[in-house]
């Protein structure tokens, strides 16, 4: 049977509690970094694809619905990534129709 003096036991418990709070902090820090990466990645992909969700989802290797869930998770509106149609392009589209 192992006999541990009270001080050593208290010290061991304090050390364990300290390690537990560090692990919790590490977990929280990792979650923050992952969230920052995901948000930044979504913005980069949408920018590169001019707000085209289908193309952005394919580029990211995700299904369109999964990609849209990510956008909702981070409150990212695709309107800000879509390129406005130029006036000369609008008239060309009207003439071809």
C-alpha cells in the first residue's frame, strides 16, 4: 500500500486541477483558432468564386448544403461577394434575350 503524506496529496490535487484548467484553456484556444480559420477560409473561397455558392462548395470539397450551413454558422452573407453586373453586360444580356 502506498502512503502519501497529506501535503503531497494536496499538492498533487492542486497540480491536477491546474493541468485540468490548462487543458480546458487549450481546448478553448484551439476552438477559437479553428473558428477563425473556417471563417477566413469561407471568405477567401467566396471571394475567389465571386459569391457563387455551388462553385465555392465544390472548390472547398463540400456539398452545397453543408457549405451553406457553414455560412449560416458564421453569419456570412453571400451578397457581399457577388460581383455587380456592369451596364454594358446588362444591355448585352437584354439584347440576346
